[in-house]
């Protein structure tokens, strides 16, 4: 073992492993998972609720760690990712592999033993899809990588739903569809802001392969589609007026940022659009939750 590796191991702390998990991403995924659970049933077992979210979170963290391992060669070329634990040497590749494998195994054990087999299988499929298929293949194969691979990141509300019910429903798939359509405008906004980074790392993101104006147009079109799809929970009777009023407002705000992005050359707008997209998804699922419990108890 080299002196550098020894020094890296000595400097490793729990915060470095925490960073491997992409905690902010996982927290957003857990929010959608929790809403899926709450919408699925009115009788929630607290123990199952905790264990299911723990299992789903560990699976998501394992996938995130695999992403760190696979992308370390391009992370060092990109300003946004240069300080990640593997790139800086705070966590070695071997440590990261052990960490990801441990989380993955624990996730499957918790979900299989204490939740149900269907949720364990779907979580494993999501882990493989994101940590394996997207990270190792799709990301480097096509500028539509985030669209095709987006289904893995859209799965948490479905996982939450199946954890409580043991079966898949149309309502759960609608929640998946919403996140699936939200993902391209969310991620492409960041890709525009970091277009030079992706070009440097030779990752075929849409702004790099098809130009920034083309990407802006796609962001706007996807957001218009998203605005239509997010009306479906009300239209199909899954939610009520509280959700409808709220979703119209936050859709209008999202469209405002996307139109501004499409028409403006201000370099700050892509990042503002990206940040709002995170608030948008959080607010959307919060609206679903508030609406659900308001009508449940009134």
C-alpha cells in the first residue's frame, strides 16, 4: 500500500461515506417513497414504514456509491465532481466497493425479510438499472441517457406503494410517470450549466451533442408535457382541489423558468431552473400528501 493510500485511509471519516450516498438525492427519493406509502393505504404499520424506507434508502445509497466508483475517471475532469471522496482519495475504490456491496445486501435482506419480496425485487431492478445499466452503459452511449435511464430514478413512489400493499397499481405508476417526465428538464438544466464539464469529460449529454438551444427547446417541451401529466391525479380522482390549485401554481412557476431559459442568454438561468425543479418535485409530492390527508379526515 502506497503512502498516499495510507494517508487517505487515515483521513477517511463517516462523512466521506455519507457523501458516497448522494444524500440530497436520496432524501428527495425518500420523500416520494413516503408519499407513495401514505397514498397506498390508510393503515400504515409504523415498523414496516421505517424498515421499508430503510431498505429503499440503502438500495439507493448502494446505487449512488456504484455511480461514484464507475465515474471516478470522469469526475476528476469535472469541476462539479472534483471533490468527491474517491477522486480526492479519502475513500479508496476497494472501500467503496465493499461499502456499496454491504448496503446492497442489507437492503435486500431488510426488504425481503421484513417488507415483501416484490419491493425487494423492484428495488434490486432499480439498483441494477441505475448503478449498472445507466452508469456503465447508457451515460456514455447516447445523449438520451437521462431519458432512458430516468425510469430507475422514478421508481421510489412505486417502491413505497408496493411496500405497503404488496402489489402494483395504476396510481403508483402515475407517480412514476410524473418523475420520469420531470427528470429530463431537471437534469438538462444542470447539464447546460455544466456543459463545458461534460464536453471536457466527453460525456454525450444533450447540450454537448446537440447544442444548448436544442436542449433548451427540449426542456420547455418536456415541462409543457409535465404540466399536462401532473393534472392527471386530479382528473382521475386520485387527488382533490388542494392538489389542483397547488399544482397549477407550481407548474406556472416551472414554465416561467423554462420560458426564461429558452429566451434568455443569462448564464445564471440554467442553474436557477435546476434548483427550482428540485423544489418543484418536493412541493408536488407534499401537495399530494396534504391533499390526501385533508380529504381523508374531512
